[in-house]
């Protein structure tokens, strides 16, 4: 067995949570090893190629104010920007970008590779090395032991993952990628409680086979904004349009022909799926009185015809998916690039964590992302950021960093998870935040940059920029209460 050089922190998984954890800890001064099963899909958008949206856009702005990378990566890879809910009050305004899937991932990798304290290893972590109740390293599938003082586990949908398409079920956490085994079994033996959850993804369609003349066009904002408060350049190319179509009785009837072969209805899937993002078969079963459901047709990027059919998530047999899709207006000749599928995976109820996201049972072990029962890139990314910050602070023997519910949506999310737990994939909504009138997307820098600067993540220049920025009449500093001079 080969013993690798030691690190302060090992981050397991290079999705949205793992990337933010690695970047945060490294920028604070920790020596970080980011371990992923596939270096080719760092920062992969496994599902929808978009960031932000209602409440989620607020989280991306908060991540950016705290020194995270998600906002910058989103700005540099956007193909469309929209500020949602402009007809409502400012607290409900929510920025959203449609992104180039490939560019988003490559930009994440580029930024991580330019972060000096982040190192990489392609391998599968099969065991956490624990001595006297504390983390002392990790062991990989290739027999490599990496000594470290802390681990952030961001396993996504890969731990004992099973993908379902009709009667077929395939081991894996994402199309074309194998599942991870070993860690769940080890942690359960140590006394952790584990469970199963489910999520899904829709089919991807060849955009050349869609008749867009039958669809409603959805343009981006005339004067597009961006996520990051830094003067980072967003894409200057002409925005791509998204499109809208609707299901109908024929679509519903065609989908019902496959219900007896659906893993959702025949009991093969044990995990609970996201209530607020149900599969198309779940929608027409639960809402049988609805004559139609809205479907968003979204481009995957500048240089591809692959198209994401948002709202048509399904695990029905492939032939049923194709037949039903071709009943949609504009999709009579639709060709699939790949079918939709459901994925079932292990998670650990988050009541087993402290507010720092460190586990209560093992010192130096942190969980972030879907392992905690959440769904969504933004929810995962903010957990990774907070876990990375707190892992570094603990190693440096400094006080933990915890955000209150009145300080950030991130504080609401983590407090909800730790104190209430979740039995279904947790998604952030503005309604979850009792201080939502204060926690707007446009004041995240004012609320959080001072906290980030005190940690050492926000630079002096960033702090000066926030102090100089114009405020609405009557605005105050969030901490001192002193009015800021114009």
C-alpha cells in the first residue's frame, strides 16, 4: 500500500460542494487535496445547465460575497441572464443564468488549477481513516493512503448510486459514471444513520430536430446583469433564447402506458424524490386534473445542439419517453441524445452534524451537499463553502464560522438541516427565510463581505469596493449600524 504525501484537508468529490470547499480552505491557507473519480468532469452540471433562480440566486450572490467561485464561474459561462420575479417586491427578485455546460465545467477546473494550495488526485475514496475518533486520512480504491487532518465528504449521488430507466437499473451516480462503494458501510458501522433519496433528470434532445416555430420564445433580459460583485467579465456574446412548450392529453396518455414499467410506481425505487421538482409521470399522476404542464426547452451551450427538456424528468422506458416527447408541440420529429433517468443514492440525515457541518461522531469529518439530503447546485455549493471554511478554521484552532438565519439564506439552509433534518430532498425557497425582506439578492455584499474580510477570504480591495458602492437612502452597515457616507 502506497502512502501519499500528507495534506491538511482532503475534499472527496469535485462537484459544486467539493469545489467550493477546496477553494475556500485553500484560499484561507490550508493545503488541500481534491479527490475525484473523474478529472474530466470537475464542476459538472449533472442536471439543468443553469444557476440561480428563486432563492437560489440569492444563495449564489451570498457565496460570491463570501469569496466563493460559483458566481464568477456562472458569469463567465452564461448564455442567458434573467432577473426573475420583477413584478414582485425587491426581496423576491432572483437572478438566474442559463449556462454553457461545457464552459461552466472547464472554467471551474481552470479556477481551481489557478488556486495554488489546491492539488488533485483521480481515484475513488473507499474508506475514511479514523484514529481515536478523529480523521487521520483517506484510503482509495487503488490502495493509496493519504494522511490528512480533516475530510470534507461531498459524494453527490454516487454513494451506492443506482440509475433507473424503465425496468433497467444500472449501478452509477451519473450517466456513464460508476457508483462509489465502501464509505456508507463504514460510517454505518461507526454509528451513523443512513437513508436513501432519489433524484432524476430529463431526456436530452437534438435541437436540430425541434420545430421552434411552434414554441414560445423566452428572451434574456435586455440589459443582462451578472452574479459576482467583482468586476469580472461576463460573456459579451448575444444571448441564446430559451423556449416554452406544453404537455397535452396525448402526452399524458402516452406516458401512462409505461406506468406499469416505471420504477417509481412498481416499488423498485425506495428513496424519496424532490417534491418541488417531480418527474413528469409523478406530475400527471398527482395532478390528474391538470390538462397541461409547462415544459422549458433550454440550450446546453454556444457550440452544441444538445437541448435540455426542463420539466420532463422521467425514469420511464426509453421508447415511452420518445413516444411521449413526440406528442409535444414542436417535437414531432424529436431525436434523443440520451434518455432521462432516475438515480437513487445514499444520504445521511443532517441532524448528525454540528452547525459547522462537522459530524458529531467523528472529529474532523465534514459533510456537504446531497449527502446531507439537499437538492440543487446552489444548496450544495454554499454547504461546501461553509464546510471548507470551518475545516480550515478548526485546523488553525480558530473560532468556527456560523451564519445566523437573519444574516443569510445560507444560515437558514444549514439551520433547517441541522435542527429539523429532512426526509425528502431539501430545496431552498424564499418562504423558508423569515428575514427574507432583509436578505435580498442585491445586498448580499453589504451583509457578508465584512464577515468574509474578517476571515481573510475577501481582499482589502474587495472590502474597499463595498464601502464605496452607492446605497439606497437610509442604508446602514449590517454589523456596526453606522450609516455609510455616500
